[in-house]
């Protein structure tokens, strides 16, 4: 239905904007404080990895452009935050942190490109199992990545090192994207709505 297609693109755009800029407050906060204490490096690293799986899921199904761009930008910014953890928490040199960032982005960009070419023929032939695996696994990674952050909160007995704006924008983006599957009966069914419950 045309109305659903328009709504899908609108919600996809809103969700993309939220999920893209959500990490900017956190990156700025870490930079301003010169510290990533209290922020789990495994949270942002896992989110970066999940972006490659979610990106494969979106590209192979040829979802709307915002939903294709979102995982790519999300992964890039997640790796930026992870590189900050290497620099501030692990006291690695700036050159080393940058090199680790470039390596992570290169490896998982290559992985995503390879997976797209590998599973597209089977998807086109009607085999949905591989692409559904990528969608489900990305949702598990994104939601499960919050668990190490809970450990950080438990360890410090308080929430530190986390931007409140970061959490608010993430929740807004997740909530928006959770409505998209109701508008498209055949694709884009898997979104990481589980993170709503975990953030709460």
C-alpha cells in the first residue's frame, strides 16, 4: 500500500536519524570528560559488530534507503566510541587507537560486503533462512550488548560515564523502528526491540 510505504520511509528516516546521532552525545561526553570510565567497551564494540549483520540484512532485502544507511553509520560511530575506550581507559596511544578503529571498520565492512554477495543468490531463489539468521543475530547482539553495561553499573554501584541524551535518543530510535514491521508485511520484520526492555 502506498500509504504504508510512505509511513515506512518516514519512520525509517526518524529511526535512522536517532540511531545515527545517538552515539554523538556519548562520543562528545567521553571527549569532554577525557574518560570512558563506566562505559563498557564491549557494549560499543558489539554494537559495531552487529552493524555488519544488520547492514547485510537491510541491503540484501533492499529495504528503504534510511534503513540501509542506519546500520552502516551506527557501526562506524560505535567503533569511534570503542576507539575512545582504547585511548582513555586502556591508555593506548592516539595512533594505536586510530589504527584499531580503522582495522575494525575495514574488517567488518569487508565481512558485510562478502556476506551480501554470498547470501543474495539464495535470497533471490526464495531461501529466507540465511537472511533471517542475520536479522535475528543482529537483534540478539544489539540487545545483549547492554548486559556488559549492566555489569559496569553494578561494579560502580551507580551510572557513570553514560550520557543521558545518548540513552534517550537510543530509546526514541528503537521505539520508532519497532513500528516499521507493522507497515510492511513481507520484509524488515526483525528489529532489535528487545533493547527497549533492557534499557528500561
